[in-house]
């Protein structure tokens, strides 16, 4: 008896000890944390303390073949996973290229695509893969051009010029590399980045839409998720190893490093980190900016995108060929629309604007309490309030002008041609970026691709008409003269708009190609209705551009000061907002509580695919996949904790748009998944990060490998990435 109870006791003690040490280890392993860390800040981070098991210098150290070189920007993010230039990214990142390669007869978007040999890989024109090579602080040089008493517009112009000069010098000194200066803290800190840009990218494996986009827009930004949002591409270079445009003679690119895959994936509680190219966050901007976004811009854009989506879905009823013209656009619009709605809900849920205002009231008090501080910072918050207030008032007019260019493809073409003619008269460094020699080819290529992939005349006409109506409804004082004149030129809007689109050749690429080298006077002579309209509206766009420049000059000055004083006030050193440059973020695989009494576990499984499948889009799982799932044909890719195949996972990293396709990397530097989304409550990340709500969503590597092996029969690719 005694012995037994002693055994029980010692067992109990042992398990208590195990429990305590587990708790201690978990506590020591930091949960996720706010932070899209730029490479320059990595030394401030001790990743080994957080859970990294490899030498931190192997993540990033310019003198070593670090993991960093495995990460590429491909529209959003991707990473090399083989020595032969194989890249894994998201299905939704490659979407446009898949659409461009698809026809109703060869519908790769719907049915998926697998290249069985290298020769079968499909070129993805316009797609590039950019690798970060180095970075350098050039703030002093950029800011040295600011002179006292400069107007704000001149100040912005001077900085733009200086940046172009720095870029030109860097590209001259580093032939074959692409240089970009990124604004880290506007008005304060600027970094020069050098990139290698690979220009021949090909599609290798694309799952069918019903896997790659399973759940479609219903499930987008939502957990629990069952989307196999991955695609494989390959980068090619010239036989001498240099980046080159597509050519049959090109050979696969050999990356300095590539990610090894961990076919056992991650487990709940594991430390993970992501490297990627997050687009934009706005964490250092004031409450007045949040108010502008929350009350003015985001609701207007979300409504407008919803209107366009409805239109395009209706147009798409005409048949698969027409639907293919809209698929990519609808996807982009719907993604942003739902993201904005999520953010608006999140701002309300956190009562974020009120919180921010409260913080700023305390900050203002802190500023006022000291005469020196008051002199330097006293006008910062009121100044910003005024600017964002004005932007709100002007927004309806700006909305029409911006969206004419953004949403009406033929008008966009006309503006590009006219602007090219004007800008290309100027010395290279004085042109708008799109028309500088280093970018002009891309501008032309983008236009051609837009026409080929997305253009459908009835949609263009309907969108234009709607914007024209909005223009006519603008209040007095905001009217856009050229559009009012246009509307008055016929007896009704239908007639006016139909005539406008009847007398233009902006959809004819041959005609357009003949215009690229023309002078502005010659363009003005061309008998084309949309070119004429572009010409009439040109002064409006110029005015808006100049206005934005002046505003940016002022904002830069105020925002830089706001960052300084907030850092002092909060006793904290900030890291720059996301700006499209390479960042690292870390966290743990963990679930969350979206609302009272609800807990979301961090893995979904193939069982959930069965539960969601209805046979109708977007839940129309291919029968072959359903069969594999019901046969439990899981092989080695089972998650032992779940005893089945995991599909997606959740983790507490700090991500935003652009992080799509980011590799999810474990403590040993191996790939365990591919990031593709955030949970609904985490759409708020762009303004603020929250340990409770900020969860990113990725596709589990085990699902990727299983689909490739069992469903697609892509054993040759598994072999290439080192798995038999
Ligand atoms: N799904 C997202 C995107 O479209 C990724 C994210 O924003 O977290 O970019």
C-alpha cells in the first residue's frame, strides 16, 4: 500500500514538475509581438530567447548565405525551396498570371496546371522575383536638400529629385542591380535598397481553383480556413547566370540559399517566424488620420468596390471567356472590400479612435507642459488635424478623379499615353517615375497586359458612366469642369458615354504602340475621343499631383515630429511602419478567442473540407480529393496530434498585405507553411496590433505536400525539394 502511494506521489510530483517546467518554458517563449522588424533592427532582437534554435546570423548576415536570400518579392512574397529556382508562393499571388495563361479551352485557373517537365512550364509575363541584396542609410543625403523657406511642394520635389539621383548613382555603381530608396519614417529616415530582379518567371504547379481558392470570398479573411492557397513557380536566368527576360535558352536560377522543408510541420505552441514584404501599415499616424480613414475613405472605397464587383459578376454571366476577363479584378476588389469592412468593424470593436484621441490628449498635455516642447511640437497635432480634415472635405472630388484612372481601363490607357508624351520630353530624372527609362518598358508592358487580361468593353462603359454620375453629383465648388462639359455634350448620359467609347481606339494595342514615341502636340492632334478627354482632364490631374506634393511636404514635417515626441512621451523606440521592404516577424502557433465563450484552435484539418463541401462554388472540392480524404490516404503527412492532415494554421505574427506567400519558418529555419491571410479580427493590424486578436493564417506544408503528391501526382517536384 505504502509503496503504491509513494509511487503515486512521486508520479504526481514528477508530472507537477513537468507541468511547471512546461509553463516556465512557454512563458519564456515569448508570445507573438508587435513588430515587422526591418533587417537593420534585427540585432536588437534576440530570437534565440524567443525560440529560435539556429544561429541567428544564419537568418540574416550579409557575409553568410543567410535565409534572407531565399525570400523573394513576386508581387507579394515567395521563397526558394530548391537549388533549381523553384519558388513557393500563394495561389492568390500568382492568380493574375494564371488567368493570363488561361483560355476557356485550357482553363488552368479552374482546373489547375502541372508542368511534368521544365519545357512545359508556362511563362508569366510581367511577373518578376526581387531579392534584397543590401541596404544603407541615406537619410542625411536625402534630407540635405531641404532649404529654409522652401515651399512644401518644392521640398517634396527636392526630396524626389535627390532620391532619383541616389538611385541612378547606385544603379550605375552596381550594374544589373535595381536600386530603390524607401521612406522608413517619412520626413526622417530613408534607406537605399539594392535588389536583384529576376525577369523570367514560369508557372510550375497551380492547384485547381476549388483547392487554391477553396471557400472563395465567403472564407476570405476568416478562420477556420481550408484553402490550399499555394502555387509553385520557377525563376530563370540567362545561361551566364544574369537576369534576363523570357528566352527559351534561359536556365533555372540557382539561389544562394533556399529553404529546406520540414515535412513534419509545426505543432501548437511552436515558435515560428516569417520573412516577407509587408505593404503598408499606419501605426504612427495620428487619430485625425484614423478618423479620415474610418469616416471618409474606407467606407467610400468599400461601397465603390462592392458596386463594381456586382457589375462584374453580372457581366461574367455571359460565359467563361468574359468571366476570365473579370476573375482577377473581382478577386482584387473583393479582397480589399472585405478587408476594409473588417477594419471598420475592428476599429469599432476596439473603440480605437477614442483610444487614440485619449492618448493624444495626454500627449498634447505633455507637450504643453514644457515651453521648449511647446515651441517645437505644440502645432503638430492641430496641424495634422487640419490636413486630414481638408482631405476628408476634398475626398468626393478626388475619388472621382482617382477612380477614373484606376477603374476605367481605356481611360487609364489614354492618360498613360498622354502623360508619357509629356513626361518623356523632360530629362530622365525629372520625369514621373513610370516614364523614366528604367521603368518605361514595364509601364508599357503593364498596359498591354491589362488590355489582354482584364479588358471588357461593356464593363468599362458601365464603370465610366457611374463615375460620371458621381462627378455630376459633386457639390458646387467641387465640380470637374471637363466632365460637366462632356455630360452636356449630348441629350442623355447613355448617348454621351456610348459615343465616347465608340470613337476611341484605346483598346487597340497596335494603334497604341504607334503612339508611344509621339510628342505632346502630336498626341493632341490624334482624333480619339478618350485621348481628347484625357487632354481636357490633364490639368486637373496635374493640380491634384501638385496639391499632393505640397501636402506631403507638410505631412512629412509634422509626422517626423510626431514620431519624435511620441517616442519621448512613451519612452519607447519605434520601428518603421511597413513600406514594402523586407521584414521579419515572429510569433507562436496559437489559437485565439474572437469573442466571449468562443475559442479557435490553431489547426484545421481535411475533415473540415468534407464538412464545407457542397459541390457548388466556392465549396466544390474536386471529387478525387474527396476520395483521397475519405480513404484516409494520408501517408507520412499526418499531424500526430490530430491524426489527420492539417490544412491551415494560425499563429501570432504581425503581418499585413504583401506578407501573402511569406514562408512560415520553424526554429530550425525550415519551412512549415505558407502565409496567405489574416483572421477577421486581425485586419485591424494595419492600424494597431493586438496579442488577443492578431492572428495570421497560413497553409500547412503537410497539406501542400500531400496535395502535390497524392492529388496532383507531382512526385518529381517533391523529389526536387528533397522529399521522396
Ligand atoms: N490575404 C492578404 C492579402 O491579400 C494577406 C494579408 O493581408 O494578411 O494580402
